[in-house]
């Protein structure tokens, strides 16, 4: 190991490392491996190190923090999708619509959006509360900060939904209103909320 | 509940080595020092993964040096321990020493 190596490290291994490990972080690691090789390490050592680094990068990608919100939101989406067909809560909420329509426009529209947003906010609050509890950061301030973002997303999505239906019906795409209200919009809100929660939790490095 | 970030034994070793190497704390010497102390082959990928976790927790900071020809034009990534990291190392040492002293079987064995 201590005898300096005049040979070049295996090019294929270096190429693989640079293609399959995170950009921006692979250059110093590749440089360290080249330096280690030139200090007398063997080709098999170099290959072992490269394959390990690629494996670590893959595991970090799958289990890493940036993928957790996506995985959690997908899980919530699947659960809501499974419950959507069985539950009787949404029809009860939608049954309130005729009463809302008695109010003059535009307040009828505002009330409709507020009603459905409140319904979705209850679902999303439970989902985000569970996420914050699992990530050991369930604090009222965190939850309120995340919910502020979520309520804005829910309300604007619900306001845009009728326009989306009109636009998509013109190109013959059939959509189910209930599925959007109960599954798609809350899932997107959970995704954005968990991302926001992760941002709140990221520690800021202390000085020097 | 504000949970303090836990340090694994490999993370603790890595932080101690970074502190010991001072201005020369980059991948190769860090891995060599850990190998020397633990008598086991260390994967540089694991060292970087540990250091990145520590950086996320705010216990270390890193900066890039100048690229050099000997390293195929790649820069070194230098690490140093933050004040927050120092506090966590001291706290971990205090906890380990207290636990060590409470195990009668280990009496007389220096930690």
C-alpha cells in the first residue's frame, strides 16, 4: 500500500463513479480514490471503493430525505384512493351544495370552495400531523406554518378545478369530480406540506 | 419534543478524526486515520456518507479546495467541525464516560 503507483486507475471504474454518484459530490470522492490509488492501493481496492460508493449513492437516493415526502404522499394517495370508493363522507359534504347554491353569486362559489377546502384540510391535517409526529417534530408552530401553505394550495386548486374540468372536457378527457376532490388535491397538498415540513426541520449550521 | 440528533459510533469516530486532522481533513487522510485506528478497511463512500449526514445535522461544514493534477484535476473537499458539532462530541463523551463508570465489570479499564 505504501509503494507509490505509477499506473492510472481503472478508467471504467472512474467513469462509472462519475456517472452514477451524485453530481457535485463525486468529483472530490473520485479525486480521493485516484490519490489513494496513486499512493499504492490496488485496482481491486479501487473497484471495491467505486462499487461501494455507487451502492451508497443508490441507497441514499431511495431512502434519502428528499424522497420521503414523495413516498409519504404516494402512500396517503393510495390510502385515500382505497377509501374513496367506500366512504360516505364526501357524498354528505356534496349534499350541502344545493344549500350553498341558494346564496347569490359570487358568494355561492366562495362558500362552495370554502366548504370543500375545509373538508380536505381536515384530511390533510391528520396526514401532516402523523408525518410530523413520525419525524419527531410535531410542534404547533410547525403544523400551523405547514397548514398555512396547505390551505392556500387547497383553496386555489378547488377554485381552479371547474376551469380544469371545462378545459379537459373539450379534449374528451373524462374526469371524476369526487376523485379529484378526495384523492388528487389532498395528495398534492400532503406532498407540498411534507416538503415544507422538511424545510422547517432542516437544521441551520452553527457559526464556524 | 425537540430530539437531539443522535451520533452513530462511525459518525463519532469520523468527527474525532476530522478534529484531529485540523486543516488537512479531507477524504484520503480521514479514511487512512480511521483505518489505522480501527484496523479495518474503510470505504471512502461510507466516510462521505457519514460526513454528509453530519453536515445535514449542522455538526460539520465542508469547502472545496483547488483542483490538483495528482488527483486527475479533482478538488479536495475539506471538512471541519462546527461549534455545534464540538458541543455534541463533548456531550457524547460525557454520557459515555458516565455509563462506563457505572459498569462494575469495566472498573479499572480505561475508556
